[in-house]
C-alpha cells in the first residue's frame, strides 16, 4: 500500500490561494458580500466552540456561500462521529489549516546548534453540519446580534467608542489619514444606502488600526509598497465587522481597481492571502475589544 504523503506548507498555501483567486475571478467585486454572516452564525469549530478566524474564516465562508449551507458549524469526520452524527456518503469536506508550533535545531556559523521556534502549517478536513445525519443544527436568529441603530449611526457610534475620529472635510473621498490620526468620509446621504456608508466606514477604520500607536501594521506604514495587501486587509476586516454588527457589506466603487491588485498579489505570493486574513482578524478584534472595554467603563 502506498504511503500517504503529507502536503508541504507551500502546497497547502497554493491550493487555498487558488481557491480564493477563483472566487474573486468568478464573483468579482461581490466576492465577499454573500457571506458576511451575523456574529451568532460565524464559522464555528464544534470541537472548541470558538469561531474560526484568519484564513479559516475566509475558507469556510467561501465554501458555505458556494454550497448554500445554512449552518456555521464545522467538525472533522471523527468529531461528528463522537457526537453520534454521521457524515453522509459522497459528501466532500473542506480543507482548513492549523499552525503547529515546533522547535527545530538551527545550525550556527560556528557549527553549534540553537533551538528555533517555528510554526508548521498542517491541513485537515472538516464537514458542515448540513452534511451530516443525526445532528440538528440550531437556527440562528439573523437579528439577534444586530443593534437597534441604523447602519450609519451604528458605524458612527462604534467609531466614537473606540476613539476613531471621523471627519467630513473632503466629501468626495473616503480615506484614512496617512498616520492614522483620523478617517475622512463623505456624508451618509451621498452613499446608495446606510449599509454602503457603514461598510466603507469600517474599511477605513480597519486602515486606522494600522497606526503605530495601535497595531503598528507594516502594510499600513509602508502603504506604497504593500498597497494591494493593505487594501485586502481592510476589505476582509470590514467584512468581519459587517458580519458581527449585522450590516450587509456593499462593494466600494474602487473595488474593481483593487480587485486586480489583490489577484496579482495572491497569484505571485500565495502567502499574501494568509497574511492579509490574519491581519484583518487582528484589526477587527482590536476594534471590537476596544469598543467592549469602552462600553464596560460606561456601564460600570
């Protein structure tokens, strides 16, 4: 019997990058819109009970939208089996990844060795709750996590609570000031909908997190060099915030231009989508944590 050969890190990254490239090429500027789901229905690991983040959030979101799964719950074949549920015959799983920390011996110039911590990328296969028998997934109330605010006032309220100054000095353009001092937005009534205003605002707010005093993100600090990746970080982070707040994300007018840059960057370097997804998760988490801390102080 032939021995199963594990995929290399490079093979895993290329396979996942190619899948995301295909989604971008097929769906165009709407590639994120169909699966920014509410907080209570985010891609969730059945084994840990925690939401997936980073690249796995992206992979599972794309797969769920493509297959039309109603559930956000995922588990491996054996994990479903432990729950007395059975993956149906013929169902195809979805590849997700795990970074496993290991210590390797690195040879030094003088011939000695030194321990070095590295992260080894491994893939495993999960199945959605809609692919199994013997388990009934809970129904998510799409409105359960949506605040009473309209999307525009919701965005402004979050910006205020996290200390993100929103100006309307230039009503012809949405942007984040070069050092992250503030973001500039056109007025809400200039957009096609309050959702479009909020989604664009979240995009700029993700940029804002990259400042030295916040997450000190290299792609923000060196925007000219890393423009495509930083814009992808902002787009993914905005989609995450839209899902958590219940806002339907709207494609920006300049997405068609950005899309070509994203595709080029990912095709040339499959690691780019992994980096962007990780940074987007960190940025959206930063905003939500700062907001929660601010809310807790007010309530105390």
